[in-house]
């Protein structure tokens, strides 16, 4: 059963007379939990640890935490709940700050290899990753007889390397440090859209082999109804100083096939989506 609830006066009395935390008698214990690192979540996890390691403990997580932190704020003094809460919140923030972060510039590493504008051009819809398609024609470079050029899995292999080795579990720096398209996002949401397909056999568009016949102007799998584009929002992407486009229909009756993916993140800096 859960520990009995305590009034503030009885809790203060216990803290002043007992002095030892229940978990202080346990030889070793560890607390692991996923998700947000907050004071409330920590108390929930601490309460479970008390029930498992010290089931006869006469108080709950708040009192236990204060006793565990005895002397951390003021020597020889049990901290108040506000002081204990502040200590945990500071520890959570320190843990988040200490997590390794993969710099955005290291994702493509194009800037380090002499192409400082590659990432910005790519997110504006340009670059070899967007505009080229696999080909056997000999007017493409590098050309080797009988071997295709512009093979996406080779040209973009760095992306797969980062995904497999790091992105699935590690933090990656937000792209606004390199790509100005992603700066100043008060809605805390971002989206990328593709208007062409250059990869065959990926179940995401009508690009097909042989590439020189079936992928010159291929369309992606349509998953978005694009209605309006304000060119003034990003002059570098549109190549104009302003203007707008309106697409009242969808697909062939509007903007054509468009494939988009996006994500959003919380206003709470402790939320996993905001880290």
C-alpha cells in the first residue's frame, strides 16, 4: 500500500526527529526513467523506489527527498520542499545540458568540404540531391562506362550514416545555426516538401528504372494539398522579392503531386521533443 499521507506539521516533526532517509539504509539503488525530467516525475519515480526498496518507510517521496538532500543546501539542515524542488530541477537541466549533441554542420559536412551554402541551397529546393537523377548518359560526371552516375545512395550516403549511427538515439542541433529557413519559429513546427521524385523502387513516387527513361521528371507520392505560397516569406527559396501563388485545386487540378513531412515540438523545454 502507498505510504500514509502526512500533514505539513506532522511532516516537519518527523523530519526534525528522524534525520535518516529510508533509502539511506539500502546498500545500493538506482532510478531510471524515460521522458521528461521534472520534479513531479522524479517524485513519482522516487515513490516507486521507496515501495520497492523500503516498503516500511513511514513517509512518502517528498519527505524522503528532503532527507536524502540533508545538508546539500545548508550544512546540517534539511532543505525545504521548495529548495528540494529547485535542486532536482537544476539537476535535470544540468543532465540535459550535459547530453552530447551532434552539430548540424556535421550532418552533411558539406561546409567543411568547401560547400558552405550546400545545406541552405538544399532546403531552398536546389543542390545535386534535389536536382540530379541517376543516369547512364555519358555527358554526366563522374562517368564510367556502363556504370551510373548521380546514384543517390552514394551521393547522400552521409545521411544514412548519421541516421544509423546517431540520430535514432542522440540529440542533433536544430538547423537554424546553418540554415536560415528554420530560424524564428514561434509556432514551434517545421515542414519540408518535395515536388519531384528521384529514387526508384522506394514506394514513394513514380520514378522507376531505367532512370533515363522513367525518372527524368518523376512525381513523388502525393500526401499534401498545397493551397498557398507566400514568396516573401523566403526570397532565397523562391528567387523573387515577393508575390504569392494560390492553388485552389489539388494534385493535377492544383499544385501537382507534393510530398511533405514535418514535426512539432513542445513549449516546455524539459519535454523530450524540445531537447
